């Protein structure tokens, strides 16, 4: 309806679907009324059966958005906004303990948790979620196809719950993941803290420039391409895989369970696994390090350790493979350069190097020792 002068709204607006249109969640209807001036409001708006309508009114227009029936307890009906604002939800209130929540609207929205303690049992989230302050407690299954950003406050995933995310950025606050979590991409920086007792898996991309990893649950990371740089951490079990760039470890890494490192170097003189810090396990946790060097002109090692590898009662197994190279004077399976490899209890140590450096001009070396210490209090293999 277009009015040249002033349009005064009032009474009841009756709506209905026509022709073959059946309605879709989030469909918008602009310029329902336009005028040089729009004043007043409709006393009531009757939506089609099973739907609701969100009106938007400005000085010269009246628009509407269609909201489909909510298939769970509470659905998001607003645009980008605060989780705690009741008018953004289908019930007029933010979700409470035990309620199933669905957030899926047209457009690229960001939902922000910025205060208080917010709740969801099962959560379906097709938008972006940011936690900047306060806390969000997830008690059931959470599927997040948008991005998840934690810059402050806390995100808690209860034991027995689970979460999947396409991308997780943790730059501040704490992600307490007592339930199992899987994300395709994980960026850890700033003062962010990853904690909790559930299994935490990264399937494609991992980046760490800061933050803290201190958790009792297992941590599993697969780097799809490029070097996997991993710094200090305290974890349950640890599994790192980098099949197109190798693994670089620094700082102090402490695990209460098993550790498995598998790396494939790619670039010149790039080892499959390089350790310059401390890697240790407690209890019966074992350590397995498997590395293959990348193509190199010289000095390639499948596994290069100039730090410390130690276990309490678990076995230590190190297997390094020389990389393929067309020239060079030294190609090494395992290089121990000022390294310490030891068990303090009943564990055994096994170190082996192999693989062919095609076309190497002089030496292929299985295991190279330089100023290193190897000590096993088990059978001493």
C-alpha cells in the first residue's frame, strides 16, 4: 500500500497465504505500507495459522517478517543481538534450564552472550555465536554450523553432552569442555583457556599463538596442511597428526595418558617431528613418535629431538624415516641433538631410523647421537 501523504495505522491487520505460497521462516515483506509519514500502530496482527509475524515500522514504512513454527522449546526470532534479550526469542524470554534451543535465521547473524548465566540443553545453531562475558552452559547435544568465538566469560559443555562446530576461536575466557567436542578449525590465542575432561578433536586446522591448554581429557589434532605448531599443554592423552607439513613442539607438554605423534615433513630440511621442549607422560602413558623428513638438500631428519622425552612407566618408541632427496651429504632417520630420552619406571625405549634418501651423495644414517642421554629402567631396549 503506497500513500502519498500520511498513513495512519490502526485496527487489526489480517494476513493470509495466497496462490501456492506456503510460507518460510524468515521471509520478509518490505514496503507493506509506504507513505511520506507513517503514524500509529496496528492494534493486532493476525498471522497465517501456525506462524507468527515480527513487524518493523519506521517514519515512512511498515515491514513484516514471517516466523515459522518453532520445532523445539525456544527459537530465535530476532536479528543479530544479545542472547539475554527476551524479545529475540519465540517465547519472549531467554531460554532456561532444560529447554531445547534453535537459532537459524536468514542472513549472517551474530548472537552474543555478554552477561549473566545463559542455558541451552540441545542447541541447533546455524548462525555465529560469540561469548564475550557471562557464561553459556550447554547440557545436551550442540551442533554449530556457524563460527564460535569466545573472547571472555565462559562456555561450559557438561559431561555427557557433545558439541560439533565448523570453527572455534578462543582468545579469552574459558571453554570448559567436559563433554566431547569436535571442530574443523581451532584458533587459540591471547588469554583463552581450553579446559575440561571430555575428548576434544580438531579435524582440519589448528593454530596456537597464545592461550592455555590445561585439561584432563584427551586432545586429538589433525593438521590438513602446513606445519602443526604445538606449545605447552597439560592434557590427558595426546594425538597429533600432520601429514603435509610436519609437527613442531615447544614448551612443556605433560600428558597423563598415551601420546602419539605422526608427522610428514614437506619442505627443505623439514623434519616429520621436531621437539625442542619437554614431552613427558605420567603413570603408564606411552609415547610414540613417528616422523618422515621432507625433501632436503642436506641434513634432513625424520625425527629431530633437541629437547627431552620422558615417561614414568610407559614405553617410548621413536621411529624416524629419512626423506627423499636428490642430493646432499647427510640424511638421518632420527637425530638426537643434545636430547634426553628416558623412562623413570618400568618402561622400555626403542629408537630406530630408516628410509632411503634417493640420490644422496654420501651418508644415510639411521640414528644420529650428539651429546644426548638415553636411559631406560625397564628392559632397556
